[in-house]
């Protein structure tokens, strides 16, 4: 974790179970951008969600969750009052994480970064969440933006407007196919 900003990872009861670190120097391409504690008896990356300890109340209030990619996305969301945000620990959402969400909510919004990795994670996550019998919506952020930047620049009201105009599973996949066709 040397030369990284550290984020404690909590379980749903608010107990620290691991740490995530983001490298401070983005020019250092020899080390991964994010690094988590190793798997232990109490920490399994695939079976936890970052920020779930803060989001449980928001889950109950809104009957929905917003899944984001990173620690700072979730921290900013909660700071600005979007109290149902969590992050998968890594871009790939797992079936175990979907089952955790199903215990709390009926609807899940995916708000991954609008880059290639985020789009691939969204497509994978859609099917995983659908298999868990969750209503899935996709928030499409403007190019070159992520939830952290968008909420800071535009505010939580504008982010919630994006939630209201989000796409369901079929709409998102059709939109993606149309956008791919337009590139050629």
C-alpha cells in the first residue's frame, strides 16, 4: 500500500474488514491503479460492496441501489446526499454482490464510467443483476465524466434526473447496438 491513498472497506455492520488503496502517482504504470487487501476469512472481494454500511438506510428509503465503480464515486454520492450508492470492489459485479443487493432492494441502477471498461462491466452486470431478479436500470453519464465528477459539477439533482431517464436492460442493449452501427 506504499504511496497510496487508503480507503477502509467496511462490512454491512460497519466493521473494517479490509483496505483499498489507490496509487497517488498516475504516471507509475508499473503498479495497479487500485489494490485491495488480500482475501481472508472475513474479506472476500466478490462478496462485499464498498459503502454498504452507509447505504443500508438509503436502500430502505428508496428501495433502490446505485452501483458505481470507485471509492471516490461512492464517497461523493453520500457527501452530496445520494445515500443509496455502493461500489463493486473492482469493475466486475458478481452474483454474490447481486444477491446481497436483492436482500435490500428491488431496483438497481448501474452508473459505471462511460469508457470501454465501464461499458463492458455494465453489460456483464446487467445480466448478473437480472439473474438475481432485480429491476435493472442503466444511467448513461456524459463522455469524459464519472459519477464523482458529475455530482461535484452538476449536483445530485442532475444525477437523479439521469436516474429518472435511465434505460432498462433491453433499451440499453438496443441503444448500444444502434450506437455501434452508427460508428460504421
